[in-house]
């Protein structure tokens, strides 16, 4: 009840005309940032941060968080319409969102993504409201062994539940780990796998890799197949938006399961990207229509979008209560708090109650504003699919090249992007899964750091991963997932041989 009273007071703060106007501006800027590949929410929030120094902390955090919500929604737009993820966490949305849009249903794809994203964000905000004062105790139990266990579970979920042959998934993960290892080893400080190229010391940019794997790779497939995007009706399909939203409850189990995965990965250090991939893999394994995933299946959009937004929202919880950001954007926001003279941690809820609950209340209102704005713009975005493919293809190529170059103003990034394009093309032709590759590139180095730190703590003993109930449960669950394909294979062999033995 105390939290509820504080939340109602927070609504009085966040519901002012000035703060609602800030939400509108922030969401619109966020959608723009999310749509443009190469920017993303962390960069967008970083660019906006200096403009907030003269504002009140509550107003500043409302503006920044609204931009965050808008960027999460905007990242889905290019993922679905052009197969170019605007946000790293939107990569999994491309697997079914783009095929659905290409099949003549862009309005349905976008409305499905935004509707499920709204549900995930709502669950995340409710979780923050209920657990804000309790999560600090749980999250304090996380050290390097627990961090590694969470990452290990994310990787293992792809091997056990990804739907692709286990050996192909392992190969994809291995290539991703190798790419993630390029640059400076953060534990020892040594340089590795740069092949004498100084520019590779900083590592391979995730944005460059993703634009090559998906943007250029899909473009090569489309040109080879002489693909021409189907012409879409020029009518503004508001009715389709409403019908799609009303049909979402049919996928209630997928929504709830994905939101739970997202909240877990948001509070723990997994983050939105790992959450969206894990949710997609589990949905593909357990869905009755799992075989249709990758060809425009609604659940293939619902699962990653719900988990992505649930994780993105709940990632602010450990940042506020512990000072441990659950995502890159949360880390930027935490820097803003410190600049404004606020110290994230348990005492923030005691010393700055108006700020904390004003922010939490603004999450409810900001997400409502974001959902209304993006749903109103669905037909406008969908109209882009009416542009002929021979015009769209060069535009996609130009966007990818400019996006890759703008990451660090390096021609090497453009060359690397083209190389990743070839790799993405080969993966698709040979039916290797791209999702494990991308996940390994994103969090491979973090998993390695956590593992090595754990080994230093235990002086090389693997027993540290079974030293308490939390880490042991996570590791055992991951091992079970790793062994699941082998067990299923042995069961299948036994069934085939059973009639012969009789």
C-alpha cells in the first residue's frame, strides 16, 4: 500500500502538461533514433543528455526515458519493413516480421509488434512498481559466477530450443565468440585477433555486423531470387491495426511467457537483446506452429518484441535500486543521475522518493503515449512497402553503407559490413541459424569476462559455479538444455530400432 500511495503521488508529478509534452517530444525523437540504423537508444540518449543539464532531474529523466521507449518501438520499424534492425534487440523481430511484411502484410506485422511490445513494457513497469524495494536484496547476490550462469543459460537455450540442428547452432555460436574476441582483452589488456590492423583494436562494432548480416545479406538473397516486393494497397489500413490488436489475446500464453523471460533478463544482466533471442528460441520450440517460424508467423514477432520491451523496462529496476544498469541505455541514464547529483542505490528510494516515483509513474504514461503514437503511424510506415524493389534496394544499400561508416568514421567498417553481408548470405544458403551468431557477438565478451573473473576468484576451480543455490540452478538448467538435443536424438534412435529388436 505504501508503494501504491507513492505511485499515485508520482502520477500527480508526471501527469502535468509540461511532462506530458516532454513525453511526446521524447517518444518522437526516440522513434526517429530507433528507425535510423547505427544510432540506437544508447547513442540517442547520450546525444540528448547534455540538453538536460539545466532541467529538473524529474523532467530530465522523463524526457530521456520517453526517448528510450520511442527508440525501442522505432527499432522494430526498419526490422520489419527492410530487414535492417534499428536496435540490436530488434534483430530477432526480423526473422518473422520481415517475411510477413514482404508477403503483403506490413500493417499486421507492425501492429503485432507494437501491441505485444506495449504488453511487455506494461508488465515491466508493474514489476518495477511491485518489486522496487525488494529487488535490491536479490540482485546483491549476483557476482561473476551468477553473471556467467545467466549468459550460459542464454546460449544453451539456443542449442536446446532453437529449432536448428544442434551442431549448426554450436558452429554459429563459435563464429560469434571468435568475432566478439577481436580487440583488447579486458582482463589481461592484451590485443588479440587483430591481424595487425590497428583499427580492429577497438573490436568489431555490433551495428556493422548486424547491418551486414541482415541488410546486405538479405539484399543479396533478394537480388539472386529476383525478388520484387508485392504491391500493397494504398488504403490507410486502420481497420487492420484494430483487428490485429484485438486478436493478440489469442496468443496469451506466448505473451505471458515472453514477458516473464524479458523481466528476468532485464533484472539480471542479460539485457533486452539476449531476452528477445531467448524468447524467440523458446517460442519456436514450444509453439504448435513452430515449423512456420521464419516465414511470417505472428508468434515469431510477439515473442521477441514482448521480451525486448519487458527487459528494456525492467532493466531500470536494478539501476535505480542498486546502481547496476541492466542495459547500455540504463548505464547512460545512470550517468545522467550522477551528473544531476543523485546516487542510484537503495537510499535513492528513501532520500528521493518524489524523483523515483515520478519516474515510475512516467513509465506508465510514457509507454501509453509511445503506443498511441506508433499505432497512429503504422499505416504511414506500411506505405513504404509500396515503393518498388528496384528503388528500395539501392536505398537499403546506401543506408547500410552510411550507417556503417558513421559508427566510427572508418572505411574499414564499410569493408567489414560487406564481409558480414557475404557471411549472412552463406548462412542463409546453407541453412545455418543467424540468431546464435548475433547473440554471441553481442554478449560473448561479457560472458568471457564473467567466466574468467569467476575462475580468478576460485583459483581455477569450476566448483564456484555450484557454490550456491542460485548459480547452481542456472548452470544445471543450462546443462540440461545443452544435453536436450542429444537426449531427444537417442530417444528417436531407440524408437526406430525398437521394432527390429522385437
